[in-house]
C-alpha cells in the first residue's frame, strides 16, 4: 500500500470540515413584534403559477405578517399574475425591460421603487417560509446592521433532484462565512433567493441597477455592498425558509446550475477554492483506490480504503443534512453525483467564459460585459 497516498487523502478529507464547518441559523430571540419596522416583501415572478401559490400561502400563515407583499410579474405566459391578484397582494406588471438589464434584477428594482417599507425582503418565487420564518428573517435584519442573506433549505422530491447534492455543498462552502475562517473572511456575495436589508442601504448602494446586466446578480450585488462597507450576514435556512430547486425536470436542473456556477467559483477566495478542489479530489481518489483494492483482493487494502470511503459517506451526509433533505443513498453513492457535478461545472465554464451566453426559462442571456456607461 502507498501510505503517502493514504495520508494525503485523509488530509483532503479533513479539509471538508474546514471549508464547510458551522452554518448559523436565524434566531427570533425575545424581541416584540410591535417593535419591528414596516416590512415590504418583494417577489419577482415569471411563469411561476405552480410555485407562487405555495410562497403566498406561507406568507399568509405567518404569526408575524408582512406590512405589504409586492409581486412583480414579468413576461409571464401563464396564470402568475392572476394568482397573485387573487391572493390579494399588491401586483404590478413589469415595464418593458430596458436594454442592458436582466429580468430578475429589473423586477426587483421596480418592486423596491414602489415599496413603502423601511425594511425590504426579496424572496424568489420558488421559496416558502416555515412557521415563524418571516419573523426570524426580520429579527435577523433588525439585529444586524447591514444585509441578511439566507440560503433556503433545499427540499427534494424526485430522484434526479439528488444530483444537486455537491452543488449545494460547494456553493455553501465557497460563500465564505461557513468555514473555520469565517471570522476573517467576508462573504463573496449574497444568497439570491432570500435577501433582507433596510431600504436606505439598498438605494444608497444603487440596488439592482448597479448589477443590471449580471446573470449572477447576488454575487455582484454583494460585491457592491462590500465596497461601500455595508456588512453582509449569511445564514442557513433550515427551520426558517425552504425551497424546491428545479422541480420541472433534469433539463431545468442542468440549465439552472450551469448559468452561473463557474462565475461563483471564479470569485471564491483562493484558500477556500483550493480546499474544495482538494476535498473533491480526495473523494474521487478514495473511490478509485477502493475499487482497485477490491480487484487486488487484499483484505487489509480493502478495509483501509473502504474505511476512508465510508468516512467520505458520513461526512457528505452530515453536510447534506444541514442544507437540504437528501437521501442517505445519495451519500453512499456520492461518486455518481460528484461525476455529475464535474460535468455540469465544465459545461458552466463553457457557457459563461467561452460561449458567453446562457439560456434560462426560455430566454437566452448574454454574459458579455458592457464596457459603456450605464444607461
């Protein structure tokens, strides 16, 4: 046996605990709801007739109810607007999108312009709040001087959705605040599905108008806030807010993860990126050495590499249990989802940096940088 390889792979396994270590969650605390500011929830929605009712129902069922809910409907070809109007929330039809804008940023910006609240909470239409989730988000926003960003707990239902496992793990680790060095690293951006901030911070920073052409607007907007010395506080969504990503089939899942994952990797802090790469490489290596040991029919080799493989299984399941509802067999068969992750990552690199355009929800979006001044 090559003991050097074994030691190296054990070290790589340990690195997994370094780049995804502690995931804090929102805590409502003992604050009286009467002391909360006026809250405006803004929901950009395009062809969301299946998911929007779930989110709106969860908003109605909260103990602490938002002062106003604004749904911005853009280019929808289904019953999205009708559903929002029937729910009794403030519904606006998006104005024609100006040149240089991306749809979600344009919708969010329009919602912020008409919002009356002192506190703005942007929610993706495929999210839904857990019981008292809104109060926990608002409490976190009022407690922290800056921006609160929450990655929803990922609830999966169909088999193909298990393929999102490594994307969730790597995305959470790459953001920065969940590493063992979290106190020394600022987040590289926001989690786009749930962002809360004071209106004054939003407009002082320029809001979504400053990232109008960005496909991955959450990372770009986070960079703008950091440059203006506005703090960013990131949380995990377990027990507060959840979502079901890409429920419409594996094609949607592929396009969704392809449209910006490579961009996020390019913005990751180098130490975290190196730790993630080493950890992924260790997982692949543990699999290869385990298979080779089986063919060598060497009991000691088999037990040694089987132990490391099972250590990866346990670690991956521990990670997944904190960020989503994933099956135990997904961890046991992790080489399959890891291989899928690597293939889609390469595809993301191609569409972002070589083809320079992505396709999402039937729309082709250019990711070429506009060198001219904003319009």
